[in-house]
């Protein structure tokens, strides 16, 4: 997902004044024991898990990126090996974990239940909470089937030995995030695919579309402007601003046909993982185009139907501002 960004927008941050400082200080994040499930490792499961891994762009954070190529794919041999989150504005040293099956430096010794708990509930193996740049507030909606398939896929990744330091979150953010983890206590059923709008919402949730496509204030997305775009991201001197994907007719995608929406994704396939050149026709972006262009047409249709059902937000966005010399 974001290769660089201020990610703590997911914080369901409780106001310190309201909750009481001492309460927060002494409070421990909510946890529940992991299940003792052993996931089915059939090839159908693994294939579905690979799809979710791609939709949710686990590589975007967990794999060091090769920025010489389009779409910043993982550096060869380092897929899922983890890295220090490359955002100087992050509140502390946020370390994206090695999630390969390496037994010493990755999650090779974890049970499947522990992996599922980390992904959906934000609790690491030893019981400490994960910083919510890791999108577990969204992943908690991942169906039981999908999270099990995802773990079946993770278990097939080549182990990579890559030892990383621990995350250290600055005060007071470290306090404010304590309320974010929440156990998943009931079964999460897979949404009915024939209800396209609902299925589209599910895909948009796992793809964290709103995180990037909504403006944020003080580390939280502005809910009333959901999908209105306008969030800025920068890596070095390159800047990109997220597009308005709400159904506003002038500034959003309200006039787009389904075909135009789908082609906006599919036209990326021809550049995928090719060397980036200065005359880059698609310019610099952190939008996970390569991943999302692999979605089948019916899944893009579901996303389209869902986005079209949202509130139109009037907000004209220049995704590649000229201040960056046109390289965007
Ligand atoms: C936006 C960035 C981001 C994305 C996308 C992301 N993660 Fe993470 N993930 C993190 C960060 C950061 C941590 C470590 C947080 C900490 O140390 O407090 C983490 C931690 C984890 C852990 C816990 C590992 C440990 O040692 O405690 C697992 C498991 C995990 N992620 C799996 C996944 C999977 C699977 C996906 C895709 C479905 C994914 N993550 C997508 C940022 C991300
Ligand atoms: C990591 C951040 C990020 C995530 C996650 C993300 N986007 Fe984007 N998206 C962007 C940025 C930045 C742009 C503008 C630059 C560009 O077009 O590449 C963009 C552009 C787009 C566009 C083009 C709009 C236009 O006017 O041309 C569409 C459509 C889109 N995103 C849909 C989605 C959907 C659907 C999802 C979720 C499945 C999603 N995006 C997830 C960052 C993101």
C-alpha cells in the first residue's frame, strides 16, 4: 500500500481529555487468546489467499520496494521480509514486520491462529499490540474463509532471514492508540458475491481505498469527505495527490462508465514492473495499480457499483501537481 506515508489515519483515537489520562496510561489493549485452528492448505485456498494478499497490498508495506520499476514491486528475494517504515513523519520508529516463514526473524514459529489474530485484531504473538498503520481495523472485516486462505498463502512464501529492530511509537501517540485493537468475537461470514454493492464494499475495505482517497486531519480521515481524494503523499521530491473517486459529476468519477473505470485499471498491465523512465506516461504514484489491475472485471464492477453508491464529494484534485516539475 503506501510506500511512504503518514499512515496513522486509521486510529480510532479517543480524546485523552474525554477518556482520562490515567485510564489510558494504565489500560492494556483488548486481547483474546488466538484460536487453535490449523488452516487448510489446498491449492484453492492458497490461490484465494494470494488474491487477498494482492488486493490488500501486503507487499506495499511489508516488502522493500524497487523504485526503479513501475509500481515499486518488491526487491527480488525480499518479498514480505519487512523494513523500517520509510516515512519521516511517522510517530516514532515504525518497523513493518518480516512476515515470511523464517523461524528466527519471521513468523515461521507462529501458529496459524496467532497469524490470524495479528492480521485481524492487531495483536502480535507475544501479546503486544501492533501499531495501526497495519490496517487491522479494516482487516477485522476479512471473512474467516479469506483470512484462513491468506494464512495458507503466507505459509508458502519463501523464508527470508531479515532481522529488524522493534517498533517504538512516540508518546503520546503510543497512549492514544491503545484502544484500537479489538478481538473478533463472532464468525465473519464471506459476503454474498451476488450482492454487488455489498461485495464492492468488502473489496474496498480490504483494499483500504478510503485511507488513501480521503483527506486526513490530525491522523484521522475526515469521514464526511470519504473518497473525495486530495490526500498528498511524497517520497523525496516526488509528490502525488489521491484522486477524487466519489461519484461527483464534475470533480469525481460520477460521469464514468463501468468500462472507463475498468480500463483505468487494465491499461496499467502493459507498464507493470517495467523500468521507470522520465517520460513515464503514468507518472509517479503510490496507487497500487499493478495489483488492482489484476482484479477480474466482475470485482472491478463491484467496486464501481459500491463507489457510485457513495455520497458525491465536490473536490477538484490535481493528482500530479506541476510544482514537482511535471514528473509528479
Ligand atoms: C499500510 C502498511 C501495511 C499493510 C498494507 C500491511 N501491513 Fe502488516 N504490518 C504493518 C506494520 C507497520 C506492522 C508492525 C506494527 C508494529 O510493529 O507495531 C505490521 C505487522 C504485521 C504482522 C505482525 C507481525 C509481528 O511480528 O508481530 C502481520 C502478521 C502482518 N502485519 C501481516 C500483514 C498482511 C498479511 C498484510 C496484507 C493482508 C499486511 N500485513 C498489510 C504494516 C502493514
Ligand atoms: C496507497 C494509496 C492508495 C490506495 C490504497 C488506493 N489508491 Fe487509488 N489512487 C491513489 C492515488 C495517489 C491516485 C492518483 C494518482 C494516480 O492516478 O495514480 C489514485 C488514483 C485512483 C483512480 C484514478 C482516478 C482518476 O481520476 O483517474 C482510481 C479509479 C482509484 N485510484 C481507485 C482506487 C480503488 C478502487 C482503491 C481500493 C481498491 C484504491 N484506489 C486504493 C492512491 C491509492
